[in-house]
C-alpha cells in the first residue's frame, strides 16, 4: 500500500483487495456505477460498513447514483500499488506450497511467486509452475539478489521461527504465515497469519452454534 493510505483503519485496509476484485469485474463488464447495496450483495459486507470504508477514500457516492466504477478502479489500483509487481518468495514446497506455486496469483492481483526454497534435495533444482526451487542454504544470497519483500511460509511449524529470523535478517518486510506457529518479529515486520485448520474449526463451530447467521465474517 502506498503512503496515501496510512490513515485508513486496518480493518478497512484488509477489505480493499476484496472490493478491488469486484470493481475490476464490474469495470470489465462495462458497468459505470454501482450502489453500496449492490456492492454489499456481491462482496457480502454490510452496506453501512461499505459506506464507512469508502468515506475514508473520499469516494462519497451520491444518493440515488452510487459510486463511479472508473474512479473506484483507479483509486484501488493506486492504493493497492497494482501498477507495480510485488515479488514473493515461498518457503517449504510441500503439499500446500506446491499448490501455491501452481496457482496463478497474477489473475487477481499484482503479486508473483518468483522463487521457492526447501531443504529436500530431490526438490532443489526443479521448477514447479515455472518457479525455481533453491536450497535453504541459498536463501540469504538469493533474496538479496532478487530484492523480494514478501515471503509465504508453508514449512512445518517446528521450523517456522528460525526461518522467520533468517527472513528478517534478509530484509523481508511481510510474511504470510500458513503454519500454526505464532511468530515473533520486530515491529517493522508485518505478519499475516492464515491457519487453515483453525479457520475450518471456527467455521464448523459457527455452523453448530449460529446456524441462522450466514453473513461472512
Ligand atoms: P504441507 O501439506 O503442510 O504443505 P507436507 O506434509 O507436504 O506439508 P511438511 O512436513 O509440512 O510437508 O513440509 C512442508 C515442506 O517444507 C516440505 O517440502 C519440507 O521438505 C519443507 N521443509 C521442512 N523443513 C524445512 C526447513 N527447515 N526449511 C525449508 N523447508 C523445509
């Protein structure tokens, strides 16, 4: 995100990619304006939240008109730095890591997994989804050469903290952590944690305990 967006609350900032994806679809289908009710229905966020989020961008829709799609698209593209490609490194080419290497992140946003690392000799030197796999011994040198700011962790939990420490030393700024480990990092480093097992457990809990509320959380 660029510096213009620093005053946007974090909860709002987290919804920006969701809004952006939908606005992109609207724009390519030729739609020129959209109401907060339509947006709400499509992205499953309540319309009061959408209006509040959009008020932070200065994108105040007119009553009965809605929001201008082209304006929103250029705003989101600029705010999310979509004009600039962000390179990503993936650490741990197991089942989950392999799936990410085969997934085309460029479809929906401007990030690209440029390089992957593993300790398993049979994987090192191969490529998956055109992404080359290097040995962990080459981590620091390769990251310094390629100037990669973001890493995805799909390694076993036991290796997560020590690898994180190396990534911090190697100047990584953001980590998407798919391991169950809670990572300790300096305050300047941003960690987003996605624990798939916990998410699934939480979904099952909500189904059992709040069966009538289908709004996405
Ligand atoms: P998952 O389904 O969680 O992706 P998996 O069952 O295929 O994983 P894991 O044991 O979780 O395998 O390991 C994931 C990957 O991380 C494997 O390819 C493994 O070789 C690699 N790995 C294990 N330890 C390290 C480490 N210290 N540094 C880098 N890669 C590692």
